[in-house]
């Protein structure tokens, strides 16, 4: 069997290795923290440029920050980016998106994406729920909620 055929065969006979199967929000964010810090140390100017772009793109203007977080969450689902879904699910919570707004946003993803949307939209919804629960717990405990 050639190398490429062996790879394809292994992909169909072995389950995927998802290290964050039970946590699409907090777990994904935690797993990316260390490598992100290490990479940021190597290329700080790139990260500073990205942060500047992000801050400008997400600033309240004609569209609210909440709306922009919902758009970004939808794009993250479309790109099948678990780290992006975690980041923008957290942003949606922090900027006041309701569960209904998130669900409707993800419904559009499913309509536009078909089958893959039915896989990645629930991941994004689970991430939103994790961050919303943490936000509510912190608020109930009198802790700051970013």
C-alpha cells in the first residue's frame, strides 16, 4: 500500500484523536494558551498587528460588538476552527449575546453549510454554553465578569 493510501486507510479505520471532545469552549481555550504564548514570544509584531486589526474590526460602530461576535462565530463554524469557535463563543457571552441569538446564528450556519454545519454548529453552541455558565457563576459569586 502506498504512503498516501495507508494514510487514507488509517483515517477510515481509526477514530479521530480529539483531545477536547468534552469541552469545546474552556478546554479548547486552555489547550491553546501555552502554545499561543510561546508563538507570541517568537513573533510579537505579528500578534501586535493582529490585535490592532482585531480591535478595529470589532469596535462598536454601525454594527455592535455583539453582532460582530455572532458573525465571527458563524465564520468560525464555517471554517471549522475550534479555537476560533471558543474565542468568539466567549466574546458572544461577554458582549451579551442571548442563547436565542447564538442558536439562530448557528441555524444559518447549518442552512449554509449542510452536513458539516450539523457537526460544527453544536460544537460552537456547546462552547457558548460553557462560557455562559462560567459567566453566570462568576456573576453570582460577585466576581468580575469580563
